[in-house]
C-alpha cells in the first residue's frame, strides 16, 4: 500500500508527463501551421517578418501554457505573484508587445549588419580612376575603387600628374609656383596648316596656357621655326584623329591640374577670340562644357544653328526653330535645341572632362554621336551648364585634313571629293551608329543607373 507521499509523487509525475506530451503535440501542430502559412522565398524582409511572427507566437504560447498548467505543476511556488503579474502584463498591455518587437528588430539589424553586404558584379580593369560597380543585398548600388595600391605607404602615393616641362638639372621648387599653367590647349596639327596653327598657339601661349600638339602627318621638326616650339608638348602618330589622341594622351589623372581643357580643331581663325575673356565668361555663367560661337558673317562654316553667333548676346544656351525638319520650341529640353556643342571646338571643365573621357570609346576614333551625350557630363542640368559664347567667337574654315591629303601631307587635288575623304565620312557615320547601340545596350543592362533625361 502506497503512502501519501508516494501517491503525491506518482500523481505529480503523471501530470508532468501528460503536460509535456500535450505541449509537444500543440507545438508540433502550431509550427506546422506556421510553416504552411509562411512558405515564402528567403529574403531579408520576409525572414524578418517570419521571425517576428514566430517570436510573438512563442511569447503568447508561453503565457497561455503558464496560465493553464502553473497551478497544477507548482501549487505552492514562491514565484506565483511575480509570474501572475508578468502574465497579466503580457496579455493586457499592447505596449509590451511593441517594446519586445522593437527590441527584437534592433537585435536582428545589429546581427544582420555584421554579415557581408556587398557582392562584386564586375571588375575587368585595374586603374586609379576605373571603378567597379557593387550591389548590396538590399538592392542599393554603390561604387568602389579597387584596392590596387595597398602595398604602398599612403604618403608616397601620387595619383595625378600634369604636362609641365621640367629641366634636366638645376634647382627645382617642391611646390608649384603661382605662374604654373592652369589651362590646356590640345590641338591636332598638320604642316600644311602651320600659319593658322601659329596664330592659335601664339595667342594661347601668351595667355599662360600649356599647349599639346598632336601631329597626325608625322612632321614635327618642321615646327621648330616658331618660338613656342620648345614650350609645347609634341605627340606624333600618322593619320590619327583628334579623339584617338585625346583618349590615349589626355587621361583625367594626367591633366587633373588644369582647370579647363580646350580640345580644338586646327582650322579655326582666332582673330576675334581672347582666351582670358572667354574663361572669365564661362566662370561667371557656370558653364562646364562650352564652345565659342561661329561667325557666319566672316565666312565661318556653320553646320548646326545652335553654334551660330548672335551678336546681341554674350552667350546663349538654346535656340528656337519653328520650321524645317528638326524644330526647337520653348519646351525643348535636349540636343540639338539646348545642352549641346559641336565637337570641333569644345571646352571642358576638369570635372566635365573626367566624365567625357570615360565616355570616349577606345575603338571609335571620330567620336560621332558623343556630342548628343555630353549633357550627362555637364555636372548638373545640361540646359544650364552647356552653352555657346557669342562675345568671344571664331571662324571655322572647314578645311578637310584626314582623308584629304596624301601620305606625305600634301593636299589632294580635290579633298572634298577624294575617295579617302568619302571613306572617312562613311566610317564616321558607321561609328555614330555603333556608339548609339552601345549606349542603348549599356543603359538597358545597368540596373543601378537611371536616365535623368528620360521622357
């Protein structure tokens, strides 16, 4: 016969066994139901939602179980008043659940931020200015430079340069003097245009410009007759276009010391052009990309109406054209009505050139089609940051050079109708279509980029 103590222990063991058996069954059914309801792909948002729901269900289940079985398991527990108070607070106060949820979210975010947050999409080149695109798991995009110089001490790194000529010996100052050249003229030249080139270079040299000459005909020593020869940088490559030279010898890190880059053709009459006054105007007006106007009254060849000079204005940023094939109205927001310059005499700020250089295609040497995309490098609204300066103008002689001369630089009998010249124009049109297709493809594939001028 069992004693009272043995009977009490047996009853307690039976109740405990029944409790845990029922609890395991309830738990199994509850989580099976939750898995069916929340069967969604694993994402940060859905996982957070699932975990929060599980947390709430767990708290509620614990409260319900404690209320049901606490008197049976622990009839004389000294913690009954405390647990009763907590139970009532959990069930009656919504603030409790809000507080627990906030605490849970904070802990989850702290844990989640420790995990790797970026994944490299593509990194095909190593350069101090070529950047790689990265996408975070939250869908945001950022740009990082590849760490290619981590093996060097920070103080020894010199990431930029310039085209200033240095003496082979003698004293040198560690800091640049106040008279250092701060603007750059880069111009392709042929010996047959030496007189007009002399006028251009002489005027820019006298205004403190650094001059870089691209010799496309191979004649370099023939320019020694001019006093500015030794002050200029000379690069020679046979039958290459201006933009071929620019892509290879005007890297933004090399010319980062210059405030403005004048990338001009050689057939421009600068009798009425003053570089210093021009710079003053574009600085006052905040132009990042610009060009001097073309004066048709003095015989200038004008291909696009927006480049024609208006003698009544200091500068203009748009045109109005109500007749003809392509029309420009007050509500026109894109090229060639506004935000556009021609590629014969563009002037770039430092920031605008850095952007433009990356847009120049390495294998497309004529840069046709690039003028319609310059607005993306204007460092702001293209209708405000791009303009044509009327107060300082030039005359475009429209002299064919590439494709219009023989191998020794002598002009062909009829340059405009020569077979090589027509081949150049045909290739230019073909490159314009190639560039257009590449732009459309790049804009479609880059999910991190949004077109600020999309309509």
